[in-house]
């Protein structure tokens, strides 16, 4: 302890430096209590709005994806309007044909050869259009063989109706089966923690899966979102930099059958190498965590996201265990998923701690050399 004091560095936090949370015994080192704009919300929604898009025809070139991406109320509106518009359009054409051939004035004339039987108004033409496209076939209204245009119109409407059915039913199936809802059963811890693990300072968070059908080939990655200014004076807003979550060792590939603590070792290649508990108060950044995997039930790729701002990082804490062995099986207690407990952790950065270790190592080597010379 004396060695730390001579270097002017306080190794452990004092009680008066800690910030107590209301209703909890934990202590949080935060930059401020003021809310600031997030890049990604806690439930994974992006907070980036796109504007001034001039070439909107690009969306029409991929009409299938555009329809699927619509909100449900607009999707159902488009779904209904596709049918209603075609019914009304062909009803107008059928009524015009019946009017031009004077079929509307010879409804019960047995000597008249109509093109479309029993169509005497626009409403009856609309009913005939719906019956034809939906293949209801009540048998009261029909196209006869007395006109070619009626048969051609019926074929065109059948083809267009089949195309609308294929497109709309396909869009509905894709929209319902999209794995977005699957991401709601993937949990992320509310906070990140920083503490020592295996004699190395680590940033950790916890993830879990609430379903019994597990994610296949699950992978985890994280990005640091932070604005910075280059040496040349260029300001880079919200620069994205990825940091290692075990890519080299395969620890980023998960077998997610129980909650797991994901750890990032703060070393020389880490963006948090020079960050201490005090500097954490002054920093403004956001960590975006992305979990990807294949849904076992559908075989579709699912992505779940969350984010941690600088005031959601607990310095000097660990996660409480949430697994136990009961009746021959492991049991997960999700009520303890977000719970943490305080551990003794130096307030200095990993860089400063490494410098202190190197200094201590040099002192031991100098002492050893001195003793050998005295002997």
C-alpha cells in the first residue's frame, strides 16, 4: 500500500467517493444523471433517423422488402387495398361492357344474348368482380360466350388476382415468421461491470435465453460508439470500433443453454486500456452488443441488440451466480440475472496498474541484484 501512495495513485475507492443508488446497496461511477441521446436503445432499436432521401424510387425496385418492412397497420392497409382496388377497377370495366352492349336494359329478356348475365348496376358488377376473382361462383352472374372481350377480361382478372394472392400471402408469411420477436426472449444484463478476473481487468455483461429451443451457432460481438477528433483536426462523429470478445479463442461462439457472462479483457489493444474509474465519469461513449444466431425452430437468422452507456458501467462489481443444482438438473434463477455484488477493485486503469506491476518487478530485480552484490 505504501508503494501506491508514493506514486500518488489511490488504489481503492473511499466511501465518500461512492455514489449510492436509491433502494440498492450498489455503487455506480457515472458521468452524470442527465439523460443523453442513445445510439441504440436497451431493446435494440436504432435511434438513427434517415432524412432527405431524394431517390425514393430505389425502395420501389425492391417492393417485396418495402412491403415487409412496413408497420402492421400500413401492411394490412396495403393488403386490403390491393384487393379492393382490383375489384372496383374490374367492376367498372364489367359495368361499362354491359352498358355498351345494352345488357343492363335486357335483364329478363329471354330473346336477348347478353355478354355478362344479370349485371344491371355497378353494385351487381362489383359483386360479379369479387365472385370471379375469389372464385366464389354463385352461378347467378356469369360471362357468356356471346362476347370475346368478356372472356379476355375474366382471364386477365384471374391472372392478376393470382399474382396478388402470391405476393400478399408471401409477404404476410414472411412478416409473421420474421425472427424479430425471437429476440425478445434473449436477455441482456442491465449493466456492465468492471473487475479483475484471472489477474486481468475485464469488462463483463451477462446474456441469457428464456426459451428451451436454443439458438444455433450463436455469436456475440460488440462495438464502441464514440466521437473523436483526429490528429489533423477532423471530427469523426459516432465512430464505430469493434473490441475483442474472444474471437481469437472462440469464446465469442456460444452454447447458450444457460446465462453466460461475456468478458472483454482490458489489455493494450482494448479501447479501455487507459480508462480509470475517474476518467469513466468524464467519458461519453456507448457500447453496442450484438448477438446473432439461427432460430432452431425456423432456421432463420435472428439478431438481438442492446447498448450500454458510460453511466451504466459499474466499476468494482461482479455478477451474482444464478445457477444451482436441484433434483439432478441445473436450475437457472432469472431473478438474480441482473444482480451484482461489490468486489475490491483498484480505481486505476489497466495501463497504470501494469506500470505499477512493472515498477514492482523492477524493484524486486534491483533488490535481488543488490543482495547478490552484498553477498
